[in-house]
C-alpha cells in the first residue's frame, strides 16, 4: 500500500510551512511572555529557575522575579495549598474533637470506645499528614538530600515522629513498656498534634504566598484607577 502524494499547497498547514509564511520563526516558548519569567527565592537570589517550585536551600516557595506587569500572576502553588488546607481542616477538626473532647468534658471516647476512637483518629489524621502535608514532607526530604537543613526538615521530622509513634501505639501497643500506658490501658497518641502542625504550617504558607501577591494587586489598581481614588 503506497501513500498518496500529499497536495501540499491545498493544505493550510503545509502552505504555511512552504509558502512565504515559512520564513516566520515558529512559535517557541519564548513567544510566551511568562516563559521568560525567572523564579527566584526571596532569601536566596542566587537561586533562579524558569519554573515555579521551592528553594533547594530554605524550602520557601519561589516567586517570579522582575517588575510586576500589571497582570495578576497565576499561582498554582497557592491554589494547591488552599486545597490541601481545606482538606486538612475538614479532617483535623474531628481528630481534635476525638483527642481533646474528654479533656473538655465531652465523653466521646466512652461513646465510641477508646480503641475505635484511636482507629478513627488514625484514619482521619493519616491523609492530613500524607496529602495535606506532602509538600512539607517533600521539602524536608530535599533538605536532607541536599544537606541544607531548614524549617521543613524540622516539620517533616516532627510530623512523621508524631504519626509514626501513634500508628505503632494503635497497631502494636504491646511493644511499649507499661509506663507508656494511661489509666485506660492504651498508649497515648499524637495524631492531633501532627495534623494541627500540618494545617497551621499550610495556613502560614498560604498567608505568605498571599502577601507576595498583594503588591502586584496594588500595582494593578494603580494602573486601573487614578491615584486620587486610591488614597
Ligand atoms: Zn531560599
């Protein structure tokens, strides 16, 4: 079976390639105004890369360098953090209720049974640690890999220690000596501590990323509104 000759001139695609328009340079990433943007770390200006990400030294989210263009930059990281934050809050609130309820006079563990309550805490807190907190665990791992220990190294260690200890306490409480057991015979767990750390750090990151966008928004307002309406 032979392939039929392709009538180049009949096709717009080929005509563009073979005609006068072929002298025009093909569209490259450089034609995209955002492609030239270099992302840099506010603390480490020597870090410069063409794509968003986190600083390999301090773990902070990189920001676009240069003067604001008047267009509000799309920030996929902020959207991602907000999604992880809301999932984290929704799952952490019941964990907090299960963990702190008895201290506030709410006998929730009596209603559910302590073992079931501990399992429930584990099931609710685990996605908070490994979904909502994944970005911090990843940054923590990078910090250990590169040797640049930072805030995310501590967060990763703390959160994983709290979660790991608690999982062993639920799944294999017999490995702990009797001194670790409470009056109810169960080993104490720290799921709520790990989950709350993740949610609060996410909130801090969202506020930080929002604060970086704020000057761009003000600059945009300056372009749209006359100065006498701004002040
Ligand atoms: Zn940095």
